[in-house]
C-alpha cells in the first residue's frame, strides 16, 4: 500500500502555538470513492484564521479536533478521478487536508488554469486572499476618489491587494507594517502614499496623525489592537471600517477590553462592518476575472513567501505571527512537472 504524510493537531495551544501542537504522521494513501478525486498537494496555504480553528470554541470556522488532520487551501494535481469533471493531470484547488495526498469530493474543487499565471497564485492573489481583499475593499469599504484609506498588515496577502485596489479607485493609501523591508515594498514598489513601521515608533498615534493629516475615510483592518486604537480618533465623518482580521488578538488568552471607543462613531457617524469571504461565494468569478486582468495589465503586483518542504508547514504557519512573510505565505510540498 502506498503511504502519504499528514499533519494533525496534537494539542490545543495556550497563547501562541508551538511545534508541539503539531504531529506529523504517515498513513495509507487514500483511494477515491464515487465522485471523488485523489489530489497530490503541490502548494499548501497557511493563514492567520487557522489559529481560531485550533481552539475548542464556537467561531465562523469549525474547530479542528485534536488528533485529526488539519485543513488548508491547497493547489494540487489530480492523480486519480472518479468524477466526470476532473481527469488525471488536472491542476485543482480546494480546502483539503494538511497532507501530501488527499481525497476530495468533486464539488469541493475547482480547476486552475496554469496559463493564467503561476499555479501558486490560486492560493494568494487569485485565491481566497485576493478575493477577500476585493470584496472587503470594494463592497464593504467602498472607497471613492480622494479618500484616505489606511490598511493594516498592508504587506500581507490580503492587505497588499486591498491597498492597491484602493489606489486603482483613486484613493490616497497609507499602510502599516512591521519592518522597514515591508515599508519599502509598500512605498517603493507598490506606490503607497505613506507607510508606517509600527515596530519603529514609540508613538503610533502621532505617526498615524502625521500620515493622515486630513483624517481617515476608510480603514481596512486586518490586525486590531494598538493599530486600530491609533486609527480610531482620526476617522472622518461617514468613514467606513471593514473588519477583515484581528491577528493582534488571535493568541491572547484573555482578550483585552481596552478603552471604550464606540463614542467616536456617534461623532463621525462612521460605519463598522465585519465580513467573511464566504459571504461572496457566488461572486468569486467576478473577482478573479478583474484581479487577473489587473495583473495582466501591470496594475496589481504580488509577492509570495514560499517555505520549502511539507515537513516545514508548521514553521510556515508560526511565522505568520512573527511577521516573517511579505505577501502570501505558502508551503511548497512537491514539484509541478508541466
């Protein structure tokens, strides 16, 4: 019997996860059943939202069970298929196991066309992060020409796309990030109007004030915590806040209450709205069509931080909380032989 490897949740982390929370096991390679497909993983995604699935608590994403394989966005090659829609050799993407091989129902997969660009982009700019940025920025935040838009975690997979889409809509864009390398990428390569290295300032509120002299019309929030605290007093009348993520709080055992800030919404009449990319499941085609066109026309840039080797998948995930990645964090599991 052919074997494969998979990562399982060994224990639930308290605070920041460690390698001890992950267990690498060898198992029999599965065989596809009726209308199922066997996929060999080529690239695996790691994303901040996965931290919530390691908790035994109700959330928008079902928690993983201890001792069971975890799940992730995957780009892979079809090895065997009992589904009419897929054939051996097809490149597909879907939410599969943290595994070198996995079986999925055909309804869980979609085709990836390698002619549209590197197949890895189906997990980044042309996948969940890009679609999240597209709808969160354009449908929820609704920037207009001349607006000042602030994006937290602006050098990440979602934030970098959101900021560029705001620019394409005529906005002035300010990003926050955690290193000078990220700030330089945002301003020098992506053309953001300003960027703040929150690790290099003792007064984040003053840094936000200096970068947003006319206040803030849109805040695309991937982080929460002190960055959001610094942004809040600068919200203009009728500002829009799109709450996409709260990575600053994901490892907290007791979420801090902080200052009471909702009073600002009375003064500014600002709108704060959280959203999930799954809310837009029926419109992914629209987003992917426009995003791919922006890339083709040179209007949208992206970066990928690729960690080599399936055995290093937990390290790639843990690196998210240390701010190691610029752009999309990926694990390369196997070579794609065209």
